[in-house]
RNA sequence: GGUUCCGUAGCUCAGCUGGAUAGAGCAACUGCCUUCUAAGCAGUAGGUCAUGCGUUCGAAUCGCAUCGGAAUCACCA
């Protein structure tokens, strides 16, 4: 249950209580309150307390105040009642901190109120700051590598791949907002028995079908023959069992499987015909993938192909053998003994000298470490491979003593499950990525028309539907904590109301409309002053203030869902205000200007958060 | 069987570095459009936070045990 914090979380400047230390003089109330509290307690009770025991939190909505300090940990030291302790500390804090205007005490909770002037200053200053929330760290430092997507080329992408792609993309964006140089990697698994299965089935039953002759998307066509292979394979197994073979024997001896294995050997020998067929069919798949990636808005800086890198690992294994990090088993295979680390023995090279999955991962890890000398290597891979990455990391850092081995981080995400269980390509129980996107866009279009939005021509309507449909899909996936498994029910379509992207997009569009009608530049409004900020507005300010912290936390935990949930909370808070507070119709100039600026800044922060999730926002909807 | 992860409203999810009366959305029900976009807002109803014990001034949150679910433990990837 303990949150796994990546090793490099420390590289992000957090103070002990998780708050950013001064970024471009950004106001950080919590830090100042914490420091002043330590001082005050020292002065009042002559006792030094650790910063950890000062736990500044946001005041709950039902009480007045902005920040709360529970004083229970100090009552033993003060030898006074919680109320009296809180009062003494509150008095001292008010004196030390000019931004604290007043405080109230409820039981042992000291609720501090930040002055209205301070909040106005915050708004006026930060709305000018285009980089609000972003932070400068290691901007010239070595890059962060993020490997994600990494598809097999024998079948089309499905909803599980979508989660992987969206997480990888969002994390790359979040790291980038933290001023890290990010390299997006894709390692395409373009060779192996699975591709040979598709190739063989196509050769046998394909009748020379191509994407051109069938009008089928390339990856779909190749996937079709992968399923075709499986059908034939199963039929042959059944036949063999009928003839009296055991199930295991049948599975090993089915002629079509033997043929596929033969094809793989010919591929490895460089057989011209096989290589040509392979190159052709892979190209179909790449053309198909490109469309899917485009529609998802996913890009890469560097694509590795396994066919080019799969031999690299053998060298590493041989070196490790020479260094006695590994050993040779009597049967000829090379293995690593990780029993001391609480893991098992693991095969690194087969007895016939060919490489297994981990051999290749060792090779590509060394390759990219050499090429980029990265500060971090993040792998976005499902949690079914936790064990594999545990082994990989231990081999590289412990057994082979690569210093960068420790900087590998497996971003392990949960599976997308259907009500019927896990998705399985071979059994056809998958939610296809292209179909799902198309369906979402269709729904968005239909909804837009139902709501009688007539301000759009055909092109605009399509673009709007794309933003809403794809946005809804991305948000649906990204709002869930990455490490948790999630459920997708195809019977119930993804919502467009409530805690969804369209809700957030809609609020943004409303603000845009408001600003268009105001017809002023919100950055150049005359300086206003108001004595009392109404509660609805203050709640928005408090939410806006939270954005930088949320972004830092999302970065250090590699968790985009924090930003999704933040955006939702912000928007809900804004809508409450919008519903019954006039902005343009406000006659008091100061108030009107304040509300306009508050709205503009809110829209800007919504944009920031959603951009980090890869979600586009229309200005009208 | 070993290891790891998970269990919060009918459903999908927040909250988990211990803090005040456990929150949203969907589904159900009730109000609010002659006023800045109703893809909205306000409200009703729905909970032994899997169970038990422990630590603590205080536990959904930390520890131990039990029950239930998932993943993994390949000369597959």
C-alpha cells in the first residue's frame, strides 16, 4: 500500500512536507508557516521541534481559513490545553508573518487566514508568469529517456496499448514541464515467432491480399492472419489429440507451428524471401500504426527496432560470464543466480546460444545508456512484467555494476480489464484502439448536434468532435492512478458528463466566451483593489495556488492522474462561482476586473494541466 | 506453494507522507434556463472504508493476522 516513490524523487526539490522550495520567488505559504511555527514553538516552550512534526494542511471547506496547523503534537511540550496552545502559536504566527491576517481555533486545529491583499498579489503576479508551476531543474543536464508504446508488429493496438501510450506521453510532457530534456523512445518488437505466425498464415491463406486490394488498415490485415494462424493451430492440435497424442505433444508438434519455427530460423539466417515478406508485412503494420499514433497525438524522438538490436545482448552476457557475474549451466545455457536477492535463477542465453527476452533488454539498455548517458531511464511497461524488470535492474546494477543501472525505473501500470476479464488478442476479446477512438468521436459529434450547437461549419464540427471524443478517452484513462488495474465496460460508453474531459473543456470554453465578450486584455487591466474577496473567488484562488505543488507531485510520482483530478477540482470550484456570480455585469469596476482576471488565470491553468495530459481544449463548444 | 499488488456507496474512481462529520461522477429522485454557453448549478438518497487485533491524543491511511481477487515465479515476449 506504500506508495512507491521513484529513486529520483529526491532530485525534485521538495521540502520534507512535500512542498516546493522557492521557485522563482513563488509564494510558498506552507514553507513560511512551517519555519515560523518552529521558531514560535522554540520561543514559547523552549523546545526544538522537527519540521516533520509540523504538518501544514489546507483548511477544510466547512471552516474559515486557508491553512491549518494541528497542534496536538505540541500539547505535551506546552503542558497546556490544545486550545490554549493553538492560541499562543496563532498569536506568534500572526506577528511573524505579515500575510497572516487572522486565525481561529477549533479544538486543536489552528486555522490561519491569508490576507486578501496577499491573494490579490498572488493573482496579479502569477497571471503574468507564463511558466507558472513549471520549475527549472537540470535544464542543461543529461536527458531523461522514456520508453513507451513498444508494440509487437503482429497485431493492431488495443485499449491496453492506449493506456501505455497515454501514460508515456503524459509523463514525457510532465517531465518536460519540469525542464528536463526528454527523449521519447519506442522499441518496436518487429521480429520473432509471433510475426512469423502472421506471415505464414498470410502465405497460406492470404491469397495475396494487401491493404491496397482489401482497403484494410495494414495492422488490421496482419492481425487478421495472426488470428487465422491460431485457428489453424488449434484445429491441428485437436486433430492430433484425436489421433491419440497428449495435449503437450500436440501443442509442440502441430505442423503449422513447426513451419512457423522453421520460418523464424530462415529469418535468422537471412533468407531473402522470408526477409522480403517480413519487410513488406511490417511496413503495412507501420503504416497502420502511424495512423493510430497520429489520432492519439503520440510522437517519438527515437524508434529502435528489435531486429536491429536483438543480437546486442549476447555480448553483454558473454562479458558477464567472463567477469563471473553469470555462470554456465551443464546444459550449456548461461544463467544468473539471484537467489541471494530473493529471486530465482534466470536464463540469459539458451543452451543453443540464442537469446531470450531479457538478453535483448540487457542489450538495448546498454545501448541507450551509451548513446544518451541519461540521468534516468523510465520504462512504461505493464505490471505483469514487474518480475522481469526487477531481474533486469538487479543484473545491470548489482551483477554488472553499471552505475546507471540504479537509474532504471519501471513505471509499472495496471491492466485494463473488461467485465469478462483480461483482453486477449488471439481470442478476439480486445477493444480495438482505432474503433474506440472513432466511436468516441462519433458520440461527441452526436451529442454536439443533440445539444443544438449551430455555430459550427462541417470542418469545425469535426475538429470539435475530435477534441471532445479523444479528450474524453484520454481523460478516462489518465484520471485513474497508473498503478491500479482499471475496468472498461464496452456496454457502457465513456461518459461525456460529470468527471470527464468534456466537462473541463466546456468550462474552459465558457471562460473563453466570457473573455471574448469582455474584449479586454486581462494582463493589462488597471490595478484594482478590493478589501474583501468573496468566498467563492477565494476558493478558486486557493485551487490555483495548488497547481505548482500538484505538478511537482505528478512529476516526482510519475502520476498524471494527480493533474487530471486537480483539473476537475479546479473546474468544479470555478463552476460554482460562475453559476451565481456576475462577471461582465458586475458594476463595480474593481470587482469586475478582479473576476475577469481570476477567470483568465483559471482558464490558463486549466490549459496547462490538460496540455500535460495531451488533451486539447476548444475555445467554443 | 513463494513473491508482489489490490479490496472505500449499486457501478467507476478520489482520499492513503496518520488529523476535524470519508468525497466525486454515473445510475435513481427533486428543484433551477426572459440574466455572461444548462456538456452547467443546487439538493435528496446511498458507507460496519473486506474482517480482526495492535500502535497512537487521533487510523480508510501505519503494523501483524485472516478472508477474497489479480499478476508473476518459462531455454514465451
